[in-house]
C-alpha cells in the first residue's frame, strides 16, 4: 500500500486548456502540472465547423482516428511552459501566452 501511495504522490501529470474561440485578444493557455519542470505543447490548425457538422461529434471527445489525424498535422506554432518547482504533493497551474507563429 505504501509503495502505491508513494507512486501516486510522485506521479507526473499535466493538462493544457484554453478557450474554444480564438480571436483577438488572444486567450492565455492554462497549464496545470504536478511534478514537472517543463511542459511542451503544439498548436495545429483545424476546421472545427466541419467537425460540428459530422454525425457523432462531441465537444470534449476525440475518437482514436481524430487523435491520430491531429497528431499527424504540422503544427502552426509550438509552445513551452516552464513550471515552477513545488513540493511533491502540490499541483499548480500557470497561464502561458499563445505562442506566436
């Protein structure tokens, strides 16, 4: 039990979120992390209107073929967020500006 608890406490985690509407003023990218020093992300162009018109679309879910399609696309910009070091048990978040192309 202690081994599993220690692994859970020391586990690295990250999630990246932003607004769905991208126009000026450009929204910040929110990075939530635990036990990390850096987080890297990339932005790809995507026709969201076409996705909405498809039969089985869900706003917050991508099926496996959609995930593969997005990962195969060339990024329009790349980003990096340097995470502030924290105690091992604490998660934190940071707002990062949108990477410029």
